[in-house]
C-alpha cells in the first residue's frame, strides 16, 4: 500500500464520478425485421447513440471511448434520487408524442425539473424534441429551451444530439458564471463557448478553413480562430498565435502543402508542448513530399470537401476531444481528493508520446519529485509503453485506474504477473432494473479484462468462438497488452504464433468442443489457448457417443451437459488463483444449475479469492444476497421450474430424484453453504466496506480498481506465506 493509500481513504463517502449522463425515454413499438426479430425503435437507437458517443462505441468495445457513465431509464421516469449518483447528473429526455400524452411521465418530469432547479447549477436537464408536439409538456418542464431535432431526418439526429451535448458538457465541466440580478436572485449564465483554432496552409487549405469557419459562425455555439486577420493591430502575431493555440482545440487541416509550411508545423508543436487537444482532418488529395512526423497520437478524420456534412463532423470530433481532456481533469481531481492517486504523478491530458518527453513533459521540466506521468484511461499497449520507457527509463507511465492502490516503481513487473484470474461473466436478465443494457455489461467485461491483462494476469475463461463473442475480444486484448517480448521494445511478429496461450486459457466442455474445427484453431494460433475437457467419466460414454454432438433436448442429454459442465468448471477452478463474477443468468441455462453459482461454489470450496460484482444484477447479485444471509427466491426449485418454458428442467430434476447414483442439484444445500460463508469467506483481501462497494457500484472503473486492489493484496499475501 502506498503512503497515499490509507484505511482513512476508504472511510470516505461512496466514490462517485464527477459526471454522469442519464437517457430518459419511453420506447415506441419496435419494427419487425425480415428474419422475424425486432429492431430497436428509433428513440431507443437515439439513446444508444449516447452510450456509443460518451462511453464506448457499440460494436467496438476495444476502442478508447470517453468512459463517461451513461445510464438508461426507459418505460418510466426515474426518482429524483437519480441526481445523487454523481457531482453533475445530466438528464437527457427524449420527448416523443407517446411521452407527451403519458400522465406519469408528465408528472415525473416535473418532479425532476424541480429537483434539478433546487441544486442550482450543479445538474442539467435537457429536453430533446423529437416531434412538433414535444413542447406540449407541463409548464414546469417546457420552460427550458429544447434541443430541437424534430425537423431533422432520423439519420442526422444522433450526430446533432451528441454534438450539442458534447459542447454543453464541455462548458459544464469548465464551470459556470453566476450573476446576481436586480432582485438578488442567482441566475445562471451560459459558460463561455469553446474555441477551435483552424491550422491550415493558405496554399491549398484556405477554402476548407473558410468553409469550416462559416459553419462554426452559423451555428453560433462555438468560436474559431482563423488566421492573422483575427489578430488585433499592434500585437506580436507570433505571441498571439501561441497564446490562442494554448486556449483552443487545434484543428489541423492536413492538405498536400500543410507539412511543408513552417507556421503550420509550429502551431502543431505549440499545441502538443502545451498539452492542448488536437484533431487531424486528413484532406490530402494527391500526396505529401514528407509527412510531418508529429501529426500522430490524435484523432483523425478523413474528409472530402465536396461532402456537405464534413464541417459538422469536424466540429463533433473537436468537441469530443475537448471533452475528453476536461473529463480526465475532473476525474483526476476527484481521485486526488480521495487520496486514490499515488504521489508524484504529473498529469498528461492525452496519451503520452516521446515528443512529450522532449517538450512540456520532459523529465527536466517536470516539477521536483515527479515520479511519472498519469494519462487518461485506457492504458497504452505494451509496445508504446516500452518505447516511452526507453526514452525516459526513470519515469512511470500509468492511468488513474491502473495506478489506484498500486505500488509503482519504474521498470517494476506488473503487480499481477502470472496470476491466473478466472472471469465468470455472462448476460444478466435484469440489466434494465439497474438502468443499463447489454452494452454496459459488454463494456464492464472488456475493461476488467483489459486492466487484468495490463497488470500481467493470465486470464481463464469458459467461452466459444461465436462471431463478436468475448473470446475474440479477449484475443485482441491479449495482443495489445502482451509483454512476452524478451526485452524487445517492439516485439517481433513471430511472437504471434504462441503468445496468446501465455496470457489466456479458454476452457470448453464436451460436447461443445465438437463444434471447433482444426481450421478455426490454426487460423488464429488458438490450439494452445483452448482447453478441451473430456466428458465426465461417470457417464461412461462410448467412443461413438463421445464423437457425436447432442443438444440438451432430453432429460438424459441434459444430465450429460450438467455433468460435463461441472467437470469443465472444476478443471478451470483447479487451474485458477482467483475468480471475478459479474452478471449471469438465473435460469434458462443448458446444464443443471446457473453457471456462475456453480463456479462460485467451486472457488469457495478451494478457498480461492472471490470477487462478486453486483451492480449489474443477474446471478452475481443473487449470490451476494445469499452471502449476506438471505434466502434468494431465485435459488429454489419453485422459481427454477415455474412456467411452461421451464417444464423440461422440472422433468430433469424429477428424474434425478428417481436415479440412485445420479448427482443431484440441491438448491437448499447450496444456499446454506453461501449463507455460512459470509463476506469474510470470500477471502479476497478487501474490507467489508470495500466488498459492499463492489456489491453495489454501477461504475465500471471503480469495479476494476477494487478488483485490482484485492488481487494485488492476495498476491502479496500469498508471496508472504510462501516466503
């Protein structure tokens, strides 16, 4: 534990983010697709675009994202306590005709509007008009200005909404001006708008810059700095340019001549030396004689000046990058306030690069006592970290989540090096009750894996190679955070043949293993990753039976699946040092009991550290209830067999009772075992208070930091006992 990590820090109030976004909507009828399934309705898709823009892109879980929490409230308005989850809660109400005529929504929104008003400038409530009749709400709600999307085509609404909100969030995080009016009441004024500095070569970029400036001026929401014509007479234009760059988002209009112009290069270097946001707009038509080497490490957008919407896309990207910096500063300030950041870490507002180590963040220019740079999550890949360490071997490079509760030393191995951590994560049936959807679970799954790999853990998982399945994403994460490079700064491509098996083991039970072909395994070098477990010996299957896939469509076949899944899970537990559980189905499973329940019992039987994350519901939440002494109805035969849908499972359980030598599913015994364990029996080195936080927090990075803290303490405890 570092000097900053004291027990006193854990006595702070529950840790919450500086900002959270809440999408409120009433779903419309969902259209049916040609294959008979239903597509999300238009308003639901608009809500999901908020998650993609502010948390992480749907369908691209490995992207950086902004990591700003977004919650979903659909069907009914949330209580006003929704505002208590963060310093600044932003309510985005997607108003449709159906919401306007719903009395409960009218009254609920009025209650929320009053609650927001009571907190002054702390929270925001943005009404979004999706219909000409969206304004027909109660006067207490309709008094605020709407974000007006009702006249836009559906295809353009998400971009407009996200761009508008991004700018408003930037201004919120920059702070508000307060003004006393003549009656003595406090009236909030809109904060100053952001400024974009349009860096361009006059030879071939002036027309693009002018078009972008015209778009900015017509929108009226942000400002721009165009060229020396914007400099007041009598001022040194060099000083003026440098100061404006430092107070703006630098928008680089990269044309054929950009890199050959001295002042363009200087503007970019000024921005990077001052840690300013930079976005690259690639508008090269033919070629560059020499690409400027410092144009990287920033978001890039390819544009064609003939496309009518390109200025809007540029502004959206620039605002997003500004928000990323402001969000990081707010996060870091909160963590420092809570004593959760080790001393001596200097902030880098973007991912560090070698150029930083020569200019503004060079070891010589950093404050005395600086031990390293702390930059926005997620952590860089191993190849970038290796190059940074070569350039500045005495510095640490870390992120807020990676450094929390960690003892950091330059060149030290990752704190979980070689520790085998099993991930038990699957779909949760009650995500909506926690103001979440499948995207939230996917994001949590990805971030847990990312940080465990970054800290050197070997992941153990039971999955398959379905398209867009988690195993595929794990393989990509393993590639990004693989440190098995024999000391090379840039690992050789030859490592791709076997490196995955050094960081990942994927267990597959019979008969699921019969679905894998040699071609699949050879294509991805996966032979060393997968552990195919033989059928349970007590089934006494013949060679012909072992070679034929059977679905769990009869009581006998279901019993085969039950026993083989148990054998597979036991093999995983034997090869595991600790287990992390999140979500999970409570019924409707293929085997004999909920998978996460059996995996928890196997880990507890072996006295392994168990981390239960309950903020997304599911089987993990049910297990937590039992650990705390409750008798969860979900862990009963009555619940598991209720309804015609589960008649097959009832028949399976009934037939078990008639077979003398069958292994039985005993829910009362399992609940009694969990009741007896208690929090202390989780053996995860977290305090009772920290476990309670892990049981309830909806915030992914807090989940990750608590798991990392507990695992590091378990690792240290094990090493001490071994010594």
